[in-house]
C-alpha cells in the first residue's frame, strides 16, 4: 500500500494546498517530472487564462487565420479541377440539362471568380486588421460559417460534375442556410459603416454576393434538374416546358431582392441581382415569361436603387434650419402675447 505524503510545513502555502488535493504527488515526484518533462512545467506556468473573453477571441481569430485560407484554397482547387480537368466540366452540365432558368455559364464563372477575389481580400483582412471593431466582426460576425461554406461548395462541385443532383441540391441548401445566417448576424450585430470601408469591401460585400449565388440561381436550377424540370438538349423546341414554374421562381426571388434594394439601398444586392438576371436572359432559348421577367428586373433593380436614394435624400431634414423651442414657438403662434401663469403680488408695494 502506498502511503499518502504529508506536506511539509516548510513548503510554500500554495504548494501545500496543491499537495493536499494531490496526496500521492510528493515534492520529489514533482521535481522528477519537471526534470524529465520540462514542457509540462512550462505549460503549467504559462500566464494565460483561456477562459478570459479576450483570450478566447484572440484564439478564435488565430483559428480563422488558418482555417479560412485553407478552406478557400480547397474550394478554388476543387472548382478548377472539376471545371478544366474532368469531362464534362462544371460549365457543361447546363448544356446537358437545359432548363427554363438555366444560366449563362460564362457569366456565372466570372461571378464566382469575383467572389473568390473578395474572399482573398477577406483573408488578408484577417491578418492585417488592427481595429477592434473589425476583429470583432471577423470573429463574431462571420466566424466559422464561411469556412464551412467553402467546404460545402467544394462538395457541391464534386456532386455537380458527377451529376448527383440530389446531393448537389442538398449541398446548395446547406450552403444557403450557412450564408444566410452569416449575413443576418452581420446585418443585425455588425452593420456596415462608412467609417470602415475595408469592412464593407472585404467582409459584407463578398458574403452578400456569395449568398445570392445559390439563392437566385444555383439552388433553384439544381432543384429543377432533380425534379426533372428540364428538356432534352437535342429538342430545343420543348424549351417552354415548365415555363410557369421558372417564371414563379424568378419572380419570387427578384421581388425579394427588389424589396431589399428599396428598403436598405443595398448596392451589392442590386448589382448581383442584375448580374443573375442577365445570366438568365442572355442564354437562349428562353420562354417569353421567363425572358421578359429577367429583362424587366435587370432594369428595375438599379432604377429602384436610384429612386430610393433620391427619396431618402429629399426626406432628410435640411441642414441649417432653425427649430424654435416649444415655448418660443407657442409664443409666436399666439401673436406675440405670451401667456404666463399666476404670479405673486407684493401688497405693500401696491398700497404704499
């Protein structure tokens, strides 16, 4: 039987408390462990409290600085391989499965490249950010959803090129939920401001544009292919099949976008929506309801943005206008005779 070591009274008080809760760890054993494993003593003596909020935020930022560029690199590499190495590539799938809302693959490719450029700026901002507000937005506003979204997009590219459209639709749905959550957190808790233009340029804009890619085009299109709402590429005369379903989807997402543009005067949403609509009407053949809806909303989004901006400008109170205090305003309205309440009368002065 091992006898529990009793702490010597000559030891420091904190160490005696430590031995009281660890009776089988003698000073000699602690010295031996520190000699054979110096890293353990170093870790125990580190003056870092990992439960402190500032330390946790710093560790979260370090984690994002590693995981975000890695996930973006995997996303880009997977998309490039699936586009240029495999046959058919990502752009050829829309030729094999034409639909009423099938987009122009070249315009979508340029749009995705712009999203990647914005994310590269986001990764640079992760390393170069100095303002506490920017770091807080990166850690608590975006965080891991963007990392997971890049992995999910890489999974989508593989499923899309393998023509596993059910898996592709599920991946795009998960991607949409992740990006919608990140954008809502940014909108509610970390609103864009003109005092930090790089935050708007490399955080809010890429996340917003990334969300609109599955929302307006890819998720509905993948769902149409999964449901069989396509026509044979060798029979273009059947392009009008399921035209009203395509019209309804296109009308719904664009009305939502138009509402956002009018209420929030969102330039990124306006430009992205116009790009998505142009990618639809620029591909032929298209049934008239779908083509006309895409063309009209291409015009309506920038027009609504301009009208909303002018309306907000003219409704703003004019600078330099003088506002009278309530008592002075009431004095002017009463014709210059100011109404006063009862006052005390000096009787001695009145009767002499």
